C-alpha cells in the first residue's frame, strides 16, 4: 500500500514538471509556430470526432435494422 502511494505521488510530480516544461517550450515558439501547431491539433481532434460520430451512426443503423 505504501509503495503504491509513493509510486502514484512520483508519477504526479513528474507529470507536473513535464507540463511546466511543455509550457516553457510553447512560450518560446514564435506566434506563427504556435498557430500552426494549434491548427494541426484542432484538425486532428476534428478527425477523431468525425470518426467517432461515423461509428456511432453505423452502430445506430445496425440497431435500428435489428428492431
């Protein structure tokens, strides 16, 4: 139990330090680079959402046909 607690605490601290480093890297980028990265991330998220919606619609159609 103690080891589990210490291990989780260590992971949490590492994650926080990684977030600080990524924030510093982000602030060191130029405005154009930040916009480009942001645009790429938004496009990736939209592709994932569209794929999820497509699979949900397909499952809904399958369920509707069974009834």
